[in-house]
């Protein structure tokens, strides 16, 4: 099987290579694709040195699956061309997420939205993925009315430019231009993820609103978000306040989360057991804990959710979609 990874030299692209091997694709014929500056450079795959090729050359090879992590403009231009060549495209950018013809997929929740005719499949935003992983089983059981979420997102989600800025600030060196953030990220928190919109929210915050509604198939969900960058290397965290339409017992909430695939319940504060981004680093699962009643509001709970943003928030989710395509016999 031929699998193209578009944006192979980026942070997510490099993790995708690791996850592909871990999830049974080690024997696949890899087609590494990157920007023009990287064409001709090589990567190591299965102890073989493979040259990075251009987008056009990759399309001509007609891979069964093309996994994109190269930005919205690249996906908008080239995903349809791969699809026209017969490839299933799994796109990690925001380009196709709200397109009604493209399913927005978290495999544990809605893999059934993919059909054999689906050629472009959108990978949700990292912060959305981990939140809906915890909320989907609760929504099915108790019907969510309102969500208030505050995120604590690793600077790695902004890419290598942010990593270079953080490391320069940490080491007391000049920050390379262009900067990832207007303010320092080392020893700081920046309530600014992506660009600001006319309504005063950022694009990241509105992704949490629109994508969650689409994945949970509920356009009436009331959601408000604040997204914050924090000086953490690996992993996003979220404080989530959820109000339900139906009554519940907190013990039943815990049982549902404990049984949900891809989730790890870690909720024993007396023994200092709760999720942290450091715990989630390099892990494929989503961790949830600090589950407690909101004593100020009826039918409401608080949750704390963490996940590795480069894995389940991006690469792992994309490769799980690829695995589903293979398991269903679509390619």
C-alpha cells in the first residue's frame, strides 16, 4: 500500500511517521511530500533512505491514502487533486472541517460517517478532539445543554516557529524572526490562539464551538470557549464545565467515562491522581479526571481533560482514520 504524508518534515508529520509504524503501517510504501525547499532531501523509513518528492510527483504515484499536515492553503489546492487521482485524503488542517460534504471524524465517536465514496476526510482541531472524546458518551446518555471550556494549550501546537521562540527565550538568546507570538511564551500564558475575529473570539475558540456541534450532530449546543497558550512542551489541557438536560448520578458519569474507548479515567484526588499534560505526553489516549459536581448550577459537572496534541490531537487521530479505511476494505 502506498501512503503519502504531506508535510512530512513538520512536527506533526514526523509524529505521523512514528504512529504509522506503531499502528501497523510499517510495511507500507511511504511517499514523503514537503515544500519545494525540502524536495530532494531524505527521510529514514524502515531503515531505508527515501527522497522527499513534489506534490505533483506524489499525485502521479496515486497513493491509496494521503495524509495532509501542511496548512489550509496547501490542502485546499491539492487535496482535491489527490482525491481525483483516487486517493483517500485525511486532512489535518481546518480547510475542509466545516465543508458539509466532508465528514469531521474522531474514529471512536463517528467513524461511521465515512463511506467508500468519501474522498476527503477532515481531522478535527486538536483541542476539539480531546474534548469530544470525553463528552460524546455523556452527550449520548444525558444530552448536553451547555459547555464552557478553557484551554491550556502547548506552544508546540503552533509549530516549530513557536518552539524556536520558546527555546530562545528560555536560554536568554535573541528570538528568531518571524516570532510565533507577539508576547513571550516562556514563563507566560497568552490568551490568544490563532487570529481574533470580529466577535472578539479567536479562530481557535470558534473551532471548539463549530467543530463540536458538527461531530456531536447537535447544532443547538451552547458552547463558549477561551483558548490559552501555555509554556508546556507536550500536551493540551482543558477545564470543561458541562450542563446536561437530564439528571444524572456522578458515579454513572465516571462509569461511562471509564468504559469509553480511547479514554483513561484518572480521578483519585486523595492520592494525587489526576491528568497532567506531562503524563499525556507521547501517549495516544485522552485522560480525564477532577470530575465533580458544580455546586452553583443544577445538572452540571466540571472535568479536567489532557491529551498529547501532536498525537491524539493530530497524528494519531489521522492514522486511526487511515486504519479504519483499511479495515473497512475501502483501500
